[in-house]
């Protein structure tokens, strides 16, 4: 008992080797898995529609459409009201901005030329479909044919038939 009391009176020692191993593994895990996610800059004026798609778009030119303004890579190119009131199908301000970005990017490789340049349209869920059509037509006219729509990813809802089957069991 005396030996046990002496051992208990000594200050406790902390073994940091196991803790350092855990942190090293955690850091390596985070570094390896960091490249899989593309985070688009959130805009509080835009409420994205929801989707259950698991395919992620490649990083590319971003067109944001808020309820008031249209932005390309963060620069305002016009208002939604002007775009909707325009008589022509193609949006001239968007066309000029896309041409500018295409000239800066340089010529396309053979593989990219077949599918076109890529663009992400990040529009509010209340955006009129006619405006989306005009934006997509303008993009296609300027050889931005690889179009992705930004959405909020949600879990796939359980089917009603599955929940009924579970309830009957």
C-alpha cells in the first residue's frame, strides 16, 4: 500500500505521442480530401434551388443572377429589369463580357472545342425562366456551351412507397 500511495502522490504525466499521431492523421486526411469540393461565393441576395444531384461542376466562369442585378465573376454587367425588357434574345452586355473572358483565356484545346467553354449560372430560385433562357442562349452563342446550374445539394428524400412498406412491416 505504501508503494501505491507514493505512486499516486507523484504529478501525473501526459503522454503526447498518441495525441500527436491523431492530429497528424487528421491533418493528412483534411489535406487529401480538401480538393474535392468547389465552394462558390455565397450571395445573400440569391436563394439557390435545391437538387439531389451528386455530380459537381468544374471550376469555371460564374454568372450570378440576383433579383436585381446580373454579375459575371463579381462584376455587375446589367440589371435584371433591363435584361427582361430588351427585345433581342441575346444580352449584349453579357455577350461583351463573355467575349472579354474568352479572349483572356486563350484558344481552346481540341477536347474543349468540341464541348465549348464552361460556365456556371448561379441564379436565384425566383429568377424568371425567360431570363435563364436568354442567359443560356447568350452563353451558347459565345461558345460557352458547357453550362452548369448552381444548386444547393440536399439529401435524396425517401420514397413514399418505401415509407409505406416500412410502416406495414
